[in-house]
C-alpha cells in the first residue's frame, strides 16, 4: 500500500523527476467488514491472513454485533480453511458465510472500501514508517466509521446491488 506515488514532480530539462520513497517493504494488513446499513469493523494485523487470524476477527465481529450476520467473503485460502469452517459451523446460529465467485472483486463491496482507503492513506504523501502507516490507516478507517452514508454507497455500485437489500 505504501509504495503508491501520486502527484506531480519536476526536474531540469533532460533529467528525470524523482521522488524519495520510504522502504518499499513497509506495509500493513487489514481485514474489514462493512454492512449495507453503513457499519464498519476492521482489524489490522502483522504478516499474512491465516484461518486463525480470521477466526479472531469473526469473534470480535460477533461480540460487537447483535443479531445474525450474513458475511460475504472472497476465496482467500484463510477464509476456506478448516479452522474457519469449524468455527463458522459452531456459530451457525449467529453467522452465515457466502463465498463470492473466483476473480470477481467488483462484486465485493469491501473492495470499494479498500480502494477508498488506499487513496486516502497515500493522499498526503507516503507514510515513512510502519507505525505512521498504521496510524494513518486507523485514522482513515475510524473516519469512515463515522460516515455511514458513505459506507452504504459501496453497496450501490452496479455489481454489488445484490447485497444492498436494505441499503437506502
């Protein structure tokens, strides 16, 4: 995420415009959930998503949400792992999971959130460190959490209308 460069540069005639870029390996991972009513939940984590990490996120989601959750997930291996399937089966009274078709990010409302987040995080330049990146990411997500109408708009994209049932 932090290797994106936007904006304009200048250089002397015949020379290439350059930009100092922080360590290209800084990055942070996030899992998120949005609802067609505008609620947003997220969790940042180090490394790659695993089934165990996804279960931690699901547990937090259930603790902070009332009623039954219908969750739409992509085909990430972690989402399909045995530990996740067992956990979901054990919580079937509160959680139902549907998988999107392969290679269909345009049908995932969370991908529209991700696009917004990446733009907002890099809008004022690239964060120079992992803590700065995490802080900026969390700030952007918390801000979006206070903008339910904006979150609902992700469900109004043509390919995502199937999930907009009660979105207004």
